[in-house]
């Protein structure tokens, strides 16, 4: 099961990614989570303590690793670097182990020249993603940006589905529509929409009606849940803070649906 989670800013991508990863891991899966969002806050939703999290070096900033694997140090202009760096051990060596044996890899962003640049850091990131998505058996949950920047043609083959998170708001649905077009353009055909922060029946109906009209299948709805908001303020994982809260139960139901598709 290789899933990429996307959606407009603040809709709940990281919350869904972290909770889903923990639930899958509790169910016996080996889970690799990938933080591909520059905001990098998946660690706290996963339940990795702040001190450990503060020491994680994103792959894109680990110049020694990039140089060791690609043969060139970022910023050294004109140097030749490998497009097929060895990456098979990076998840184990540089991924941080979290609760329930979830593993977190923080990709980081490539600052110079935009995300499309072909530079040593990008070469390593791409090879790593391709390896994790295509060669490894682990369940993979990627926390992305709305732009799907990291999903190039080489990596997208390994993604089973994009989970597109929407709030019952027009802007959020427009972003979901754009994401689904982008996803199809790069060759992902399975796009599942998930409603989040839904406060009442009216909001739920609004989501189902609007999404149906634009042919975006919705596979579940997560209610607005004070316990999630509170866990965020306390910087603890929602699943440790309130394992039986309505939002966690809703995410568990979504997990069951996904497992029917992908196991
Ligand atoms: N179902 C929910 N009920 C209440 N609060 C929620 C719910 N889902 C997410 N939140 C809260 O909404 C905020 C944004 O959530 P989150 O960080 O998961 O969104 P995101 O899409 O990853 O945001 P960003 O685009 O900034 O990365 C957080 O404070 C989170 O605790
Ligand atoms: Mg996020």
C-alpha cells in the first residue's frame, strides 16, 4: 500500500498521514512515512518526541550523505554526479524510528534552482523515493504538498493512490479538483477524496453533493474533533492523546476501506 496524501494548506494532510501510519503499524504493517512537505511537522503527529525530531537532518540538507552517494557536494558547480546513487540502506540508516515502529524519512526541500533542478540533492531524493515506492514491500504514507512536486514520472508508477483531503469549503474543493487533474496528468488514476473537519450533516451533504458533481469519489469523512485540535496544541500524537475519539475512529474506518483495495 503506497499512498500519497495531498490537499490545500491546513486541511489535515499531516494529521491523516500520521494517524493512518500509526493505525497501519498497529495492525502489523511495516510502515515508512515520508515527510515531503517543507513544513515538516509529521514527526509530532506520529508521536516522535520534540528533542529527537529537532535533531533530524532532512535528506536534502545532509550534504555529507549527498556527496557520499552522488559523488558531488551540493553547490559545487559544474561537478559530475551520479543519477543512480545507492539508496537501499537510507531508510534504515537515516529514517527515524517512531512509536509502533513507524519509520519517518524527512525529505526536505531543495533550495537552489527550484524543485525541478537536476542537482545532486534532487538526484538522491528521486532515487530514494523511487526505491521506496517501487522496490520496497513496506506500506508507505507520503505527506505531500498540494503541488505534488515530488511525484515525477519515475516515482509515480509506485504510488497506488493519492488521498486528497478536503474541508467542506469551496476553495478546498477547488484545490482537490486541481490535484486530481495534476495526478491524472502524471499517471496516477486512483484518487480518493476524504472529507475532514466536518462539523454537521449540512457540511457532510455539501461535500458529497459537490464532489459527486465533479466526479471525485469520496471514501470517508472525518468529523471536526476537539481532541485533534487539543493534541496539536499539546504537541502529542492524536492517537496517543485520544485513541477512541470520533476522528480517530473515522480514520480507522478509512484505513479498513483502503486495506480492502490494497492488500
Ligand atoms: N478532524 C479534525 N478536527 C479538528 N482539528 C483538526 C482535524 N484535522 C486536523 N485538525 C487540525 O487542523 C490543523 C491543520 O492540520 P494539519 O497540520 O494536519 O493540516 P495540513 O494539511 O498538513 O497543513 P499544512 O498544509 O500546513 O501542512 C492542525 O492544528 C490540526 O490539529
Ligand atoms: Mg502538513
